[in-house]
């Protein structure tokens, strides 16, 4: 059985349309951070004990009640025909580059992948998985892209620190940042003059 | 390459995410070590693959051909004796390519991990259900946000006249260089001087101007056309040369 605070928080999570941060939970319930955190843990334990069809997921810097992924095949029937398709390989690869190298320009994504990534970037923008974060102050002022909260939710991540750890990538990134920038600027120079990002 | 290999090619080239992906596949297939691999081997494998693909009349994306050219150049260089000093000065292009492949491979692996997360979390449905379902409910318009236009559009919606008018686009056929030369031949009688502007007709399209201008340049290059421009931005006087008159 949950105590009053935990029940309140559970109700909030069930009604909210987006992940609720700990700060927001405290604001709405009037409790302190620590007691909110503990209450959430009690809900997690209660729901996660196996006796429920829903779980508390830590997504995009907050908490959200979702149906247990294990029951996906049953629940998915409710949304037959309405579900968004899986991402293409091109989109996933581009997204991986954005996630680890953000903010990043399209030319830099293309430098890593070695192929035009225009439509992949557009798909990711349309699906709200990446957003424009600004412009790089270099000639042409290309747009910079970064990931969104929807990105974190889509992949079940609570924050960017929870991306798959890849030591290899860490060392490679520092190693080849220069190479890639050079490749990107070369690509930009030889790029299609009609292919403008604006 | 055997027929079987060609078939394999047909199946897979479309599956690759560009030349790096293909290179990665070839390296993996032949269990080569990216750190010690010799450029000639990679280049041969890659070029074989592209050649087979082109024999099958596949539409090969430019990126694949650029990589083919790069590899061919790297291979030919690697076969030449190189002075040690020059070698040390310039970074080995193969090394830089392999580093790029390793980097690409790392991102590809991450993409694969993301794919797995996608599979899991796609099956976690948020509570409350999809937002779209709430939007299905009729929400009254905000009074301050409704304009006369909105009302008119609502009426049109109801009377079913809101269907977008059909748009017909007629693409004019592009004029080929040969067609331009033929046209110029008709327009330019031997021995007469004609202005470039006169060849275009009234209110010509940009495509036509450009095509004709390219044709004029081509004819000049061949020595078939004498041109003169009295002042900058002025009209161009054109006259057929003896060579064109003879060749015509």
C-alpha cells in the first residue's frame, strides 16, 4: 500500500502528458526533494514488483508512467495503423552522430557517414528527435543540430549521460575531430550549390 | 565475378549506407584487420564490387564512384616507390581512411544499440495514451484567436469546397545543346551578323537563354562562330565562320 504522498505522485504521473521532473513534483505536492525521490522509489517498487502492467520510467529528466514494454504486443493492437514507423538506418546513424557530437552541422554528419544525409536530417527534425540549436559561426553560418527531450523519451533515456557508453567513441572523437572538420569543410566547398539548408 | 556474386551485389548495394558502409562490409567479410590492411587489397575488392554493380546497370550513387576514384588513386600511389622523407611528411591517406572507417563503425554500432532501445521503448506506451487521442476531442476555438477567415474556412469545410484546387505543372522540355546549335544554324545565315538577343525571341525563359549561351560558347570553342561584344554587358554580335559554313 502506498502512503498519501506516493499516491499523489502516482496520480500526477498517471495524468501528466509528459515526464514530470522531480522539481515539478515537489512544486505540485509541496514536499521536499528527498521525500519526493523516496516516494517515487516506493511507487517504482510497488509497480515494478511484477504485479502490474505499468511501470515508472525515468525519461528525459523526469518520471513517466508507461505500459510495461513486455506487454507491447498486446497494447500495440490499440494503435494499429497509427504507430510511427521505426527509424531508417540512415536516420539512426545520423541521430547517433548528432547525439554524440552535438551541436553538429549537417556537413559534419555527412563527413562521418560519407553520404548525403539531407533527408535523414529532415526526417529527424520532423519527428522531433533533433532540433536546430543555432548556427555555427563559420562562413555560410550552417545550422547546428542537437537532440531533443523526445529523443530521450524515444530511446528510454533519462539523460544524455545514459547514452550507450563507448570508450572507443570517446577516444575517436578527440582523435578525429580535426579530420572530420576538415572533411566537412571540404564537403561544404564541393557541395551542391543548390542544396541550401535555409 | 560469377553470376552468383553479381546477384549478391544486386541484393546488397541498396542495403549499404554509402561507400564507408560497403568498405566496412568488405573488410569484415574478408576478416581483414583495419590497422594493417593494404590499400591494394581493399581497392581491388571495392572496385570489383562497383564494377559488378555497374554491369548490372544499377544506378550507382555518386558517393560510391568518388570513393572508387579515391581508392584507385591511393592504390596506384601505393605501388610507386616513395621517398621516405616524402612519406613521413604527408600522412598516409590509407591510414586516415581507415581511421574514418573505424569512427564510422563506432557510430554504426551505437546506431545498432539505439535500434535495440527503440524496439524496447516503442513498446512502452505512455499513460495517458497517445496525445493524438485527446486531440480527437472537439476543442472550442479560443474566442480571441478566431478571425473572419477562420469562419469562412469553416463554412467552406462544411460545404466541401475546401478541397485544394488541382495544380497542373507542365515542365517544358529542356533544350539540348544540339538543338540550340541547330536553331542557331537556322537563325544565322552565312555571311550575316546577328545579335545574340535576336536569337532568343521575345521574353525567353532563363533556361533558353542559358542553353543558347552555352551553345554559343561551344561553337566559339570549335571555331565555328565569330563573336564580338562592343562594351561590357553589351549585346553579342555573332557571325558564322568559314569553318561552320563548310561543315554545315
